[in-house]
């Protein structure tokens, strides 16, 4: 697999006289890809029907003539003011009923048919003009679906579309009332037209109603994206991507990815550390200039699954960003480390955002590969080093990992609907398990919830999958590997109702969750032998082997043959104990990785990285701070 580098460029921001010099510098730095156009609608069509494509023609020709490949974005993330004036009700509405006004970006509701038609129109015009352009080698739909909490809109358009979605799903209003348990609190409806959106209620809405609305909102993103993809595919043979974000889980990325050739994501390790990792203040201080040692890797593995093997980093942080609570500069070496970590997980391309720092508007404090005065920024120096290394390095091919971790966006919808305790989230539960596996030196493959063939995996973990189809239960029970389930596995049916028999109702595993409780942060429940449950705990009734006990003597995790059920939210020590035990049973060798040292196995090579701020030792030898080390296997 050929590994490449790229950048994000905005020719509309700069005088045309410098485009050619910019393109030449990009090529000289070893870049292959340049993404453009995703925010340019107002320059392409400054007023209705006034098409101004000539400048984009020249920009694409300039970049292509320099030997660069263009990723062309559809410009629908930033509809101009005149579009909003034409459709004032296209603006998304937040949960408190307030409009998300014009003056920034992503100011549209996915359900508004007028805006969808405008989106189709501008995408058609762009793709008909550039679909066969030899320099346009890939496409990007829109930009960062879901960013800034923009998936879910409580608009009239969303309400009307939701009612149609519900009728298609349930058929009759009686079936919906029964599925949702609307006899409770006299919430029964006579027609679908009576159903409103689950916001601004006196107290919490019916969780079945809230979960259905989250699923509907996800489906609206999927259908909006699909419309663009169909237009592009009818006019171009180039692969199509979308750039997802870190820890955005309010739409199903797998379903969006089903319509694309490439999954991409936007990696901002320092920005994400402050507001998305879920780390302690001490951890944030230790990794303030490097990022969390596992957060980027988790998303690399996730988007490799979303892309069915093909994935990119479309935006890589190049220096201090502008939008986090605090915005430090990366340690020297981190541009190189982040790139090589992505390649170790199978990335085809790593593209840095952005080429030149903008001296104006909302992102003027966001670093680029060039300073605003055109001088090289520190990122460009490291990118040149990576480009040189790529020319000399052997191919890095992903191979199947010994451990699989199932990730289910629908489970995240359900946890968000009914977390049962402050701060509890499905994403964090799965990420905690992933971190524990990484600290044991293991490579992990993330699987989508529809997976039924687990061939080649020695451990399959599916923590927190709150609705688990019976055929998946059967597949896991029949598969000859160590399987880890819980907490909250199969705790609700498809309509967010507690099932009977009580969960998990797993073939081959005689265990019943009799009662659940959420725990205060200052009230962990210790386990005998080390570790604790934090945040959430289940009382288990079981006749099978008790694997771990609480200090009270009650079962914490139970096991039957190859099936293990964990009845609580493990802390780091508990996860480590569990996975060490299962790896020993499965004959998987483990390591004891300290601090920020991690590794990833590829075909023939183990790639070591050090997120630490000091040099460290590895089984392959010493590794510098913010360093990368290659070990032949």
C-alpha cells in the first residue's frame, strides 16, 4: 500500500498570484494530496444562479500542473446567506428551542427538503464541471457531519420528517403505543400527527421516544450523504470520502460509510485531550503537548472499520489549535509520530490542516504548515522528514489483530438516552477497554455490530451493547474464542424496553442481571485481588464460575467455558486483570507497557511510538521522547 501526505488548502483565501508558488512548495515538501473547496459555496455562487467557477478551474489546474492530486469537497457545510434568506426555516433548532443562526458553519437542518434540494443542485453543478477532471482524484462530501452538535435538530422540518419515519417503522399508531409503553403517564397517541419531538417536556421524555428520535436523526445524516454520493458517482469514477470527527457518536458512521469508498477523520490530539478523552487533570498535564496515547489509535481502528479497510486522516493537527479550552504547542517530533501511528494502523494518507495559517476570521489562532507571513512553521519541517522516510521505508500492511472489539453506534444512542448515572457513556466504556488492551501491547481490530464471522480472533469483546440481536448472541456463543460481555449487554429490546427473560439472556451463559445501580464517583466498589467497579454495577444471579468477586463476596464477573460476563464498569486495574486472564487462556503474549509507550503490529514490522515527554525503553531498544521505532518481526 502506498502511503502519502497531503494538506488542506483554501485558494479563495489567498491572492491568485501566490497559488503557483504554494503548489510548488507543497510538491517540494513531499505532499501528494490537496483538499479544497469544502467551504467555498459563497465564492462559487455569490448570489442565486450567479455561478463563478472560473477561479476554481484555475486553482485545480495550478495544483494539478504541479503534480498534486486534488480532493474536491462539496460546499454544503457552509450555505451562503442568500440560501438562508431563501429558506429561513432551514436553520437547525437546538434542544432548548433556539435557532442555530447564520454567521458560522453547519447552520442547516438535515431534514429540511428545501435545503436538501439546494444541496443537490450545487453538488450537481460542481460534479458535472469537475467529475472528469484528471486532477480531481478524490471527493469529500460536506464537512464533519455532527460537529458543533449539529446532528440533532428540533425544527418543524425534523418533526414532520420524524412522523413519516415513525409511521414507516411502526405501521400503526397502536403498534407504536404498545412498543413505547405509552400507557405510562397517559402518553398514548391517536395519530402519528400528534407526536412531537422529545424536547421541552416537563421532565424527561419517554426513553423509547428519545431513542427513536436519535435513530431518525442518524438516518437523516445517512440519507443526506447518500444523495450527494449518488450525484458524484453518476458523474465521476474517483473515490468518495467523508471526514468524520473524534468522539462524535450521534449518527451511525458505519451506515454513512456504506455509501463511500474511503473513511477519513480529522485528528486533533491536543484539542481532543481537553474535552473528549475523559481524562483526569493529571493525565491532561502529562500529555498536554502530545495527546492521549490511545485516543488517536482508537479512531484509526474505528475508521478503518468504517471504511472497510480504506481510510485517511483528512485533517491532522499541525500545531496549536484555536478551539480547545487550552491550546499548547506540540512537542517537537509529534507531527512525525502522529503520521507514523496512522500509517501503522493502515492509513493511506495523512493530510495536515491547514497549509497556511489564516490571519482572519474564526481560525486565525489555528496553526498551519506555513505562518501567515509564508515562513515555514515547525510542522512543515517534520512533514518533510516523514516524506523522506516514506520514500525509504518498506511497505506497511495491516494484518488481522488477535483481539476484536465491537463498536455499536446504536448502543451509544441508547446509553445517551438513558445513562443511569452522571458521566456514564458507551463510548467511554468501550474506550476504557481499548486502552487496557493497548497497555498490554496488543493490536486491536474494531468491528461493526453486524459482524457475525469472527474467524481468526482469539478474543472478542462487546462491552455495553445495550441491544444485542439474538443472532449475534448465537454467533458469539458458538464461536471458539474468549468472549467478553457486559455491563448492560442486551439490557433493552429494540424499543428501549427491559426484556423478559432478564438480560443478558445469553446462550451458554447462565447469568441474570437481577438489579442495577449507578455509583457516585467517590464510592467505588473494590474487587478482591485489585481493581474496582466505578460508576455502575449490576447484581448478578449465576450458577457458573465466579471469575472476580467484590470485596463483599458478591460476583463481579462470571465465566462459563469461553464466555465471560462483567457486571460493572471496570477501572483500569480491573480491565487489566480481566484481559491478562483472558490472554493467558487464549495463548496471546502480552507486554507491560509503561506511561505513553505503545506499539502496533503490521505485516513484518512492529511500530513503537512514545507519547511520553521523556525517552523510554522498549523490548526493541530505547525510544526517544515523541519518538518512533521500527522492529522487524
